């Protein structure tokens, strides 16, 4: 089925031309008294939302390739024989998706001595764990991990496979998708079930829109950044111990073409990584110049917070890239996020909007950041922050 057949123009079309104006790939034209979708259509969905008479519809095709696939899988990445936090975030979301589909939830863990981590999964009502242990699997190997996952997916045919969008996850997921000749949606910010299909939401066109993506092949593979989903344990009473299937790694992992020689730990100038911090103070273009970071650091110090920044601040070199919050930086979910002089472009919001409490300080009362803020302070940050720091010091002294 071609892309053209996926999008249908109803007879209620009035040929008003609104869809032509918004189409980013010029795929729509008027023929007679009706709009026509051309072959260059990418099914981005912009035209669906702007049509004043709702005459543009998406039709999803059911094909034979979908038969026999069932279940939600989570690849639980480990480091130093300990599961990464993003694994539990995905198990939480995976439980929700599996319940909506009324299908089982399973996980795959690969490592050297990783079986001890299985007990941590009992809080998520996991149905099954595929355990792959071998000495050579202690460190991530693109070839070995890819071979193992592809073989397990071929054998058991899960409908959905989720990966964390970590450095290794972003390397592994595309390899698996390419070998299995299926689709992959990267850096998702939302996952839901619609008509028994995985609706994958992510920023598109430079973050100017949020696109909803459906994969027509199986399995449906998606990567999700750390801190996008909250860890919510299963509400079911008691703990459910999952069935564990030990997989013989030697039979399916093959021979690696790339070998890991050594791991080098990243050393940051900042004492805290923003993706791990419970409190973050972020600076935006509104601070005016690099020297005005002198206002940000005292506020961060008194709150014992990490310092972050918007892309605008990082692009001009006021802060290093590892402190950037947003679509092209880090996704964070602290207990408290303080945005100073940040307007709130969608590219920044997708990286911090899951924070528990958001405080925004900006002199523009119409700034988009106030739409997601729990507390908004309209005013000059140079007049607000210094007395705020002093008041906080007094409170903490008490």
C-alpha cells in the first residue's frame, strides 16, 4: 500500500486550500472541486488538524505481516550488572500498554551476572523475563546484543519492543529494526494504544509540532529518553514473580566484529548531572549575557541544585552541551525545575515538562513557559533573584 492510499480526502472537501498552505512537502493540490494528495506525502498529519471541515482522514492498513505478533517487550539495559533507571520507567509504561492490549509484558536482560536484578521487576507485574547471561556480555557489544535480540524477537514475535534512548539504546534499536525490516520511532515523548496499534508521539519539524506515528510492520519499535515517564509500580496487590526463561547465549549471539577495549568515565565540571538532579535551575537567553550567570549559580547553590540551560544559552557557549535541557539536550524530571529567562519553546518544554514542580521567572507575561509552570513570576530577573536568594538563605538558616 502506498503512502497516497493511507490518506483519504472525503467528498465534504470544499477545496478551500488551507491544507495546501500548511503542507511542508507540497504534496497537496486542487483538482476540480477537491484536494488531492500526491505521492510525496509523508503522512506527517499537519493537514488533518487544520482542515476546517474535517475532510482529511488517515486510514491504517491491516496486512498479513501483522498476524501472530503479541505482547509488549522492554529491553532492560544494564551497566556494571545493575539495571539502569530508564528500564523501570519503560516497565511502568509497558505495563500500561500491555493492560490496554490485554497482552503479556516481558523483558529482556543481557549481561554477565545480571539475574540478581530480576527481583526488582516484581513491582511491575511482569509476566516473563528472557535472561541472557555470559561473561562476554558484561559490556555492551553492538553485534552480540543485536544478534541475541533479533533471534529472540523472531522466535517469540512481540508486537511492541521498547528501548531506552541512551547512548547504547540509540545504537542498538536501529540495528535491530534494520535487520528485522520494521519501523522505529526515536525519542518518543508519549506512547498510547489506539485501535490496538502503538501511537508513538514525538517532536517533528524542528520541534514545531508533536507528530503521532504508527508503524505498519511488526514489531513496533520505539526508543524513549530517560526521565520521560514516571516510575509507577503496579497497583495490583502483592508482588508477581515473573517466569524466567534462561537463554543459551552461545547458540544465538554469534561472533562480534567489534570488541570493547576499555570504558572511560565522563568527568563533568559541574558537580551534578542534570539528568540525575532532584532540583535544577536553568538559564535562558533572557539573562542577556554570559556574565549574568553570576545570578544563577548563587540560586543553584542555596537550593543545592544542578545548573542547566536552554539551547540558546548553550549555542552561544555560555554553558557546555551536557548542561542543555531540551529536545537536542537532556530530558529531565526533577522534583523542582526553576526556569530563569526561558521563553519556553516546544524544543525546551519536551525536555522538562514532566518535572514535579515548575517555577518560571520571565518578564514577558505571554511567554509559553507559563503554560506549563506551576508557579509563574512575571518581572525582571535581576530584581527578583538576588532578594530571593537572601530570603531562601534565611529560611534555610532557621
